[in-house]
């Protein structure tokens, strides 16, 4: 029982440390430069998927 709590605690600490490290190293998100989440009928081309590789 003690080993399970130790392992779970170390795992939670590792994930928290990883999230804090990632947040400290990344640039702040500029939400005005993000692509549209849903681009239905907006005229924007699809990007980031296999359908984006189609010839124009």
C-alpha cells in the first residue's frame, strides 16, 4: 500500500513539474493569430490534415 501511494505521488509530482516547465518555456498564446476553430464556409483552406495535401 505504501509503495502504491509513493508511486502515485511521484507520478503526480512529475506531471505537475512537466506542466510547469512547459508553461515556463513556451511563449504566451496570442488568440488573435490562432486559426479558426470551426471554419465552415469561411473560405479558409484546410490545414494540418491529410486533406490539406490535395492539389489546388
